[in-house]
């Protein structure tokens, strides 16, 4: 009898343990390791074939892409708030709404490839390797900034990243020069030269289209078409708004710039195209900016609040990608929320540092003016004011 009791008791214990084990096994989330999506059709100019509309992404890559886009969004929100508090001064052009362009392009580049962009450069600086601290402290003019607070919003640099340029369109010829240097030195690198729809009508852009094609320079021209050049819509500024065709003899592709996977696919295609010796290519990224042209522009005198809200609700690059990867079971809503909370805490901590960090002293006035100083002294505001040049840090890309 005792043996029978012990046997029955042991059997019940075993069944209970099996039930508990089955519960935890079945309730444990089984993630998809990869998912496939369809992009909006690419439009082609002077190309027989283009990027595939069917794109795949792994779980790890999806989370990495989302983390970068959300970090840029949080960082730019913080920058906007600090500007309103008058902690950031001068020009400040926010990248909110255009995150998929920078993140998608960067994810397709190789170590030998380079990037140069205009003055809407905070997001690009971050994806090219500068920390949130380096970006936000640079904006507040503090010593922990990537240029020790002396460059500001438009002049930040990193390895293979040539800025951040304040003159409209001037970065495009420089980008062709960087690409030419890559070809000349045999690095197999390409250069991505970004500009906005507002700069697309400049003569210097068309001049270097010609030079790039004439010499088959490995340059990827990228027009980030956010719909407005300062306060002027593309329809009022350009006789042709099909910017991907504006290179004429240069092949072009229209890309949904609000879809990070479409941007990545188009960039992969373009890198392969340029690296194979076929010459330059032109991408038009159809995107949108939520803020005004700069912080001094409210951004609502030439477009309606309803237009901005509609884009946020239907085309936002961050939230739409989040919905995609959750629906594809690459991640759970809880996991994404935890990631967002981590990014928010990180940016909040950086903001405290950007507000409290020290500014550089006057002794750094003539520090790092030249990478290789050939002058014995540096002239001041008058001929008789002379200063001794000092080298503190190594210049990027020298």
C-alpha cells in the first residue's frame, strides 16, 4: 500500500513538473530570425535593371536599424528643446523625419566608402561613428563635443565622414573629389555626396555631374528630396521635379526615402554599380522633414499642420518600421519599448552632460587650425596680433 501511494504521488509530481515545463516552453516567445518585405517600386533612369523590390532583413539587423533611427529621433528632439532653451545657439537644422536615409545608406556602405553631406548633419554624424555625447556637446559648444565645441551644428567630422558643410551645394563638388581620390589611389571606395532639393538647381552640381561621368568617378549622388528648399516647395522651384533623372547621362533611381529597407537596397545596388567601374549614379530619396528648414523657421507658413500630421501618421520612417518588424515577429512590442526606454535614458543623460560640460578656454583659440601648420605664427584680428599655433587632436581623414 505504501509502495502504491509513493508511486502515485511520484507520478503526480512528475505530471505537475511536465505541465509547468510545457507552460513555460509554450509561453516563451519564438522570434522569427528573418523576414521579407515588399518596397514601393523603384523608378529607373537609364538602367535596364535596378534594385529588387523584395527585401529581406534579419532580426539582428532590424533591431540595429530601428535603434539607430530612434536614437537620431530622440537626439534631434533633445537638440530642438535645448535650442528653445537658448542653450544651443546659431544655426540648427534638424533631421527628424529623414532618419531612414542616413541609417539605410550607412548600413550598405563598406569600410572604404566615404560620405559628405550638407548642414543637416547631426544624424549623419551619429551613424558615421560620433557618439550622442559628441554630437550634442558639439551643438552646445562644450569641450566633449566632437570638435571640442568649436565646429557647431554644421561642422562635425569622423572617419570617412567629411561633414557637415554650411555652403548650399558646395559639398557636391567636394564629394566628387573624394570619389576621384578613391579611384586614383585604388582603394575601391565610393563616395556618397548628399544634397537637398533646394541645392539641386545649382550650376556647380551640374558641372560635377559632367566631370564625374566624363571620368567615371565612383560617386553616388543622393538628392534628399524633403519637399521644400527652405520655404519653397519643389513644384515652385524646379521645372523638373524628377530629380533622379536630372543627371541626364548619369543613371538614376527614385527611392522611397521613408523606408529604411528600400534605402538600404538601393544603396547596395549603387555601391556595386560604382565599384564595378561603371561611373556615377544618382539616387533621389523621397523623404520629409517635420521641423522647419532650421530652428528659426516654424515650418508652417508654407505648409499646413495637417500635411505634417498626415506624414507622421502614414509615412513616418521610425514608427512604420517598428510596426513592420513587430508584425513580422522579428521583435515584440515589449522588446521595442525596452529598447526605446534605454535610448531615452541614454539621451537624457547626455543632455545633462551637454548642459553642464565646460567650454574650451581662450587658450584654444588657435588650436588645431591646421592639420600641418606651415606658418610660424597665426595672425589675429590685426597685423600686430600674433599667436602660436597649437596642435591638440588629430584631424579626421588626414
